[in-house]
C-alpha cells in the first residue's frame, strides 16, 4: 500500500510524490505484472509478510469502526486527537485513493498466500492512533476474513503462522498437549462467526488465567499515556 517502487519516474536519491505513487499502484493488477512478479520473488526467497490491516484501515474515510472499547481505553487527549483526524479524513473522502488502495492490499495478501507465501498478523505503532494492541489484533483477524480467508484460515494466520516463522511451532501456536498454555477463552464460536473473536472472557498466559474484563478496566483512559 505504501510501496513506491512501481512508480516509473522514480529517481535515485529523490523522495517520490506519494499521490503519484498511489496512482501508479492502482493501475497495476495483483494477479499479473509487476506486483505478481514481486509476490513470486518473495515466495521464492521464503520472505514472510506481516499483515497490519487495522493500521491502514484508519486512513480509509468512514471505514474503521468506532469501537467504544477502544475509545474508552484511550487517554482523553489521545481520543480527541484521533477523532479529529478521523473527521478530517472523512471530510476529504472524495479526493482519497485509500479505499481503492485498501482493497488492493486485501487482494495482495490473499494472492500472496495463494502463491504459497507465509502471511503473519500483527500491528505496529504507526498511523495516527485508534489502533490498540489486543483490540487491533482482533480487528486484524476480522479483516483477513474480509480479504477472503475463512475464519479458521484467518485464525491460523494469526496464531500458528507466527510460531512457524519463529521456529517455535513445537512450543506455541496451536492447542496441543505439552505446548505452552497461552490461549483465550471466548464466549462464542469465531470459527463460524469471526466477530465472536472480540468476546474474550479469560486470557491464559504461561498457564495462569486472567480476567479479561478486569484487565481492560485497569487501563481505562490510559492508552496513549504509557
């Protein structure tokens, strides 16, 4: 989504124009041409790709859900800053390429896996706020389903694939007797309805269970401060 190497007039030592780079990217197909060649090269060299869809989603006008859980967790000043920036992005919706770019990113990740690539799931501290660890990871899995993966495939990407990439699949990543007991207890069935992934009741870390609601309550209004 933020790749500028497909801009034909890009020059060494000069930062390319972002708008021009976006236009160039939108003109390309994912299943053929330069993007598809890039995918094949990544797969051939065993390069994993980490999906950070919730971060990109915030730049799409009127796209990211206004989740009360996230707003309640944020420091008041951080929440106000996020909502102001969100409103500015929505006001410029008519001029934005982000909706089309986001759709192309979904296509890219689906095609990358189809061609044998190892896709991981995660977040990073970029963007302008509104993406919080934990809540954002849940949203990532939901967006993978939107990209065309089944709920089970999306969950596998967010759990087992990370362990495989780290070479730790004998210790973590799947529920098997003898593996490290890091897991969540969910009041629902995300394998059938991926939105149920948000209904976490208990988190087990190193075999110890933690009350999810109490953990979230303990950091209410603090995210963005520390």
